[in-house]
């Protein structure tokens, strides 16, 4: 698939922008702070309904504007679709497909698929577990957009359960009788059911990513050591017990996960009531990235961490291609962060992609193998060279 045309209205620094795009490599070039990343961020937002740079929508709307609009013509399998997303901070966002209102933004998921490489990817290796959970969940949704509903349901139930626990905790601390916890068993059932499905999807994904990530790391850093992905769950006394479930997750496996989550919630209830927060579930899990026998976080060098992060993105790309439909590859100011050897290896690996969007400050930052269209970006204007 590829994006044929990108239109922006009041998105980030752009009052308006119209950018025709071709298959193959397109590079956006210009000084820092001129809006290059804003263009590829918009494409990524259509794919994930989120930004790789900020957590909320407010910064995406141009100062002085009430809303922003991203519109793209997308070609996939010989079929063209027009997708549009209206971003309304503090209100519900709105989506349209082929000029017909679809209502829910998540109906856009799967129409545009991207794999994005960015300097922020270093947080996959060096950052908090939340970065790795987000990586897994966004890839799960890219592979099967319907699972966005599972993520949404889990987050909704978790929020409701945490509100109940927090109320109970506050009441206890202030000497009250305590909150009515009669509905906690019901919330436990809901959390365990949605959590089991989300956990099963993550375990299946980790099992599929493992060989692809190992292959990609070897391609980027030949002889640099072996990599292994290990899912660490919050269930059970042994924090790595979930690792073995990845081989058997099916209908029976999901029921086992449901039972274990439900049991763990029961065991943690007293502590959860005291602390006012849910301590068990996929929202507490982590993906441990190993380099050799050691965790990459805290042990890998800067170059090794970069190679690991890039390997995870390349593995994601291979997985999405295998599922059918090649995603758009986005490389946002990545090459300036890499040494010459890693820069050339990455360029060689992504060059055959159906559509590759690159941002860089100067021409020399784009490896020679990535030939194609060039745009100059400066002072809010985008012009083809």
C-alpha cells in the first residue's frame, strides 16, 4: 500500500499543506524545526490514532485553531480510498471514509499501515515498560484492527476498577466505614476476561516477533550477539511464568489465562484496597529485551540499543508484510543518529519498500541507495525539487 496524496489543515505548523506522494522513496529535507516531522507524524496518526511524539491531541492543532484535519488518498491492492480524520482536543474526534462519516476514528485502523522509525525508538530499549507495552499493543492493532476494541474495553474496565479501589482506600484512611465493594467481583471478571484476550494476543505476538527480531539484529550488527524477547507478566510469584504460555495460547490457553488472572486478582485484593490501584494485569507487564544473557536495558551500549530498537521495527515490518499488505515505512530523522555502518545497513534493508518516507536536515544524511523524490520543507511550505 502507499499514500498517494496527503492534505493537512491546521495540523501542527501547517495552516494548509497539499503533498502529492509517489511509491518508492520520498525524502523531506530542510533545517530543523521547519515541519518535516509534522508531515510524517500525520501519516502515522492515521495509522495508529496516536502520535509518536506527544501523548495528547492538543499539541497537534495549530495555535489559534479549534481543530485539525488530516486527509489522505490511500492506494492498496489497486483500490483507492479517501480517509479523513478531524482532531478535536477535548471532544470526540471524527472520521470519514470516502467522504461518508463513519463515526468512530478506529474504523480507519487498517486502511493506512505504517512502521515508523524515530529517535524516540531508543525508549523501546532504555525506557519504561509502558513504552514496550505500547509497542506491542500498537502492532497488535495494526495486524488486527478489531482488537482496538479489546484494548479500549480493558482500559475502560481498568479505569472503573481503579476508581472503586481508590474510593475504598480513601475511606479507610479517613476512618470511614469503607466504600461498597460489592461490585468488585464483577469488575474482576470483566478485567480478567478482557485482560486474558489482550495477554494472549501479546504472547502470540512475542512468539512471532522473536525469530524476526533476531534475524534483523544480525543484519544490522553482524556478530553483535543474540537477542531474545521475554514477556514478563504480573501474574504469579514467578514473574516469568507467562513466557511458556506463548506456545499454547488458543481457546484453552485463553481460559487458562483468564483463570490465572482472576485468581491473582483475588490474591492481591487486600493490597489493592490498601493502595487504591489495580496491581495485576497486562497494564503491569513488561517485554524484557535480552542481548546475550543480559537485559539490554542497563547493559547494552548506545549503538547496541539503537540496533535493537531498529531490529524491533524491522521485525514489525516483516510481520505486517507476511500478514498481507506492505506498510508504509517512515524514517523520521533516524540516519543522523546512526554511525556510517548502521546507516548503510538500514538503508539497504528498507530501500525495496513499496513506499518509504524519510526526513533529514540535509541531503548527505540520506544514504545514496535511497533514491527518489525530494521535497524542501521550510517556513511552513513544502515544495518538490
